């Protein structure tokens, strides 16, 4: 079992993987959602967070998007990107990609144009979302006056892209077509092409559905005897499909002032809260464990091109799978190493050659060939076999002889 973190533009890293003949058993990732309003409001370096509002929830969440424009690249709806993913998956391999409820159709279309077969989506139900609606009657009164009778018919009405409470995130389920004339031949040749139903059955042993509930009394009363047909978990349980949003224990935090870098809790420092960095869209490890297990054969390798802070890698570690994690942001790559217990390749390299200027320059430049060599496995891979990470020592030997 091995997890690798590769720093750089995932498109370049995918091309390098294809050139080396690497193939993966599955793909699981949380790409940008393409929610244009977020980077427009918060992406600039001098942007301010949202106002406190009634409870401060949106202000806290928006703070982690300030200065980040990664949700506005358009990569998630680019068929050429998804073709790069398609090229490094074994025939029959599944690709699971989180998306936004209002933008998933674009991602699914791009994946289909790249050659994937699109299956029914998985719905991740959450309870912590909150609406961002505009009061229709209020805006009429603002325009016509506080006593405007025209506002009365609009009492109780709202409008906006998120007028309803958001409670569902779609997970696109795609599959690379079989290379063989039937499933059995594909399974035997490539070792992929089916999903693990037995490991994902409900508590009563029923076939898993593509959406689950929270086992609350209201839901159980509504479903009656039909509740047994769905996976259901309380908020503090290990999840299958239902899972609360990521909690503190799922997150990585770093203080930009004092440098404390910790997992599972905020830094114990007296620095200003605005200096605490964390990823704004972390997915729970429990949810990722289920999804890895659903589409990855035992001992297989899962690919994540938008690794963030590495919950896919941690899920793979916990279950005994291999994972290749690609991430463009150096801060998030350090989060991955902390979460997954990976060594800092440049630190070990400096121990071997001395802490010279060249090594420092390599660390700062994600495009430097030597730095990329450290981050990318260079083992010779047979065409129909997934990558087998060689480990840090082998990569050091390639560099120094």
C-alpha cells in the first residue's frame, strides 16, 4: 500500500503518466464546481469576506476562498481534460467526481464527450447547508416604498440561485468503456469494470441505493417499512452515502503567522484568526472510504487529480489501497503529507546533497524538472498494470546515482 503526492498542474502530470504507461484502477476526485460567483466575490487577493449575517456561518466559509481562484478555471467542464483522465484509466474503470447541484450537467457532458459512459449519479445528502435567498416582498418594498401594496402578493416568496436549503451534492458516476467484447473478458484482463455491491449493502443486507438518509425520526416515519432499503447513518457514524459535512477532525489547519500545522483541530496559538488557513471544501474521510471501496478492486490504485488536503489518500491508506494524489497548490501538498504521514521529498533530498541554493530553487518552482522528478514516480509500468510506487529512496537514487 502506497500513497504519493505529486505537485503540479494535473494536466501536465496526467500527460507524464500517460507517457510512462501508467494505468489506474479508479478515479475519485472533488474537482472545482465552476461556481462563478465564488471566485468573482472572493478570489482576488484583496477581497473581503462576507458580512457576519445572522450566525456568521457564511462569513466563516467565505474566508477560506479569499485569494483563491481555482474554482474559476473551467477545467471541470473541459472535455480535453477528461480525455487525459480517460487515457490513464484501465478499460472498465470507474470515475467518480463531485460536483455542484447547478453545474453537474456541464461536468457530465464534458466527461461524456471525452468518451466516458455516464451512469446514474450518487446523491450525497447533507444537513448543514443553508439557503442564500432574497426576500421577494422586501425588494419590491425597497423599490416602491415600505407601504407598497404590490409587495403583499410576494410575502413568503424568495428568489435566487440558492433560494432553497441546499442538501444534496451530486457525484457524477462515469465509466471508461470495456476494451473487450463482454464484461467477463474485461474483468479477467484488466481487473476492473464492476462495483463492490457486497461491501456496500445496507444494514439489513439490501442492495445499496444511490441516495441515503440520516435515519432521523421524521424520515423513518415518512418511509415506513421502506427505510430498510436505504443506507442510513447518524451524523457521528462512519458514512456510506449519508455523511455530515467535514468536521474539524477531517480538516488540516495552518497558521500563516507562527507556522503551526496541525490535523484535526485548530492551531493552539494566540495569532489572529484571519491568519489560520484551511481548505474550504474538504470532504469527510468516512465518505471517501466508501467511495474508494465501491469502485476500486482490492490492492488497486485510485487517482485523484484535485487532491486538496488528501482525504482520498487517507481513505485509501485506511483501507489498504494505493493512491496517486495530484495537487497544484504547494500549501495543500504539505497538508497531504501531514494527513497521510508522507515525508517531505525535498527535505530528504537536501539531507543527501546539502542545503544549497539549487535545492531551495527546486522547492519553490513547481515546473522545475528536478522538483517534478522528485514528485513523480518514474518506474517502468507495463501497459495493462497500474502504477506501483517505488518509494522516495528509489527516486533519490535516480537523481544522485
